[in-house]
C-alpha cells in the first residue's frame, strides 16, 4: 500500500520564478492538504483540496495556488518566488467522512525548495 | 501569534526512563489534538491523538494527557527507547467550523541517551 508520495525531492529556483510541486495521496484517501515548514518551525497549513476544489485556506497569499485532479493527486503552484518561500513543503492526505476529513492526516516526505 | 506552543526546543532523557513532552494552546475552539513524530528527511508520522471530550488516551508506550482548563497537553513515553529520538510536534484542529487544517507547534527535539 503506497503512502503519500511527493515530487521532486529537492528543487532550486531563482527569485521571481514559478514552481510546481506534486503530490499523490495515500491509497483510499480523497483529500490533500499542503503545509509549509520553514527551518526551525512547525508545519503551517496552506490549503486543502477535496473534490477538485479548494476547501479551506490558511494565511497564505494568492501567489500560492493549487489544483486537484480526478485521481485525487494534487499540485501546489507558487508564483513570483521570494527568498522567504524557501522551506520544506509537505503534502498530507486524509479521507472525508460526514463532511470532515479523518482526524489523522498522513504526510509525505516533502519537497525541499530553495529560492536563491 | 502562536496558537500552539511547545516551549522546550529540546529534551534529553536516559533510555528506559519516562519522556514527557509538553504543549500549550490558546485557541478555545481547538477540539482535537495530535502528536506527530518526525525523523530527518521524512515527513511527520502520526503517533497518537485525543479528543477534547477525553482527558487521557493510551497506546502502548505512549499516553497523551489533556487538561482543558489549563489548555495544556502532554505526551508521555514509557519506557523511552533509542528509536524514540526524533522531533515531536503537537498539533491541534478546530472542527466546529468544518475546518480541517492542523495548527502545529514548533516541535521538541527528543534525544534518548543510552
């Protein structure tokens, strides 16, 4: 049973560029959440996707956008990259039941983004 | 404004002893709490959770205690083993508004000494 997978593992981009990160949820899960973990900090919630729509959003600017595909996989796009966007980007999957996602979210290994 | 706080960046415990990791929160809307464990180069792994209607949940060597009046929870690991060395994150969720995003603390690096 494959867990949550993310690609790429590492990425180096230049300020002002755009980046796309990818995530495949755990088998049987239909909801994908994205988190940003800066160095020395805990993960911060960016947004959550369910049924191909953004279901909930954290306190992140519109430069951060996403997409969910019919097979439940998801992409995170960040435009106009800033140095402060350098972080580990984590994807987590869960399953919606009764309008709420399952309590435990399962995380992928993350994508390390470095902006120079 | 940090809604979930883990005030100890690191904790060193001898193998076989009890490890106690603490977490405080400020948002009264939080009604579900989770602990995650993270090894380097891996994503966080779910460890144990507790609903706000309970004050204790136990799973093997791991026990989580919740004190709602103090807005405080703790994770007890007994006995501590070398494989427990990792960063532990406390996370909280407010489900009342249909919100599922987790709010994390900054983590505590637990080091188990042989």
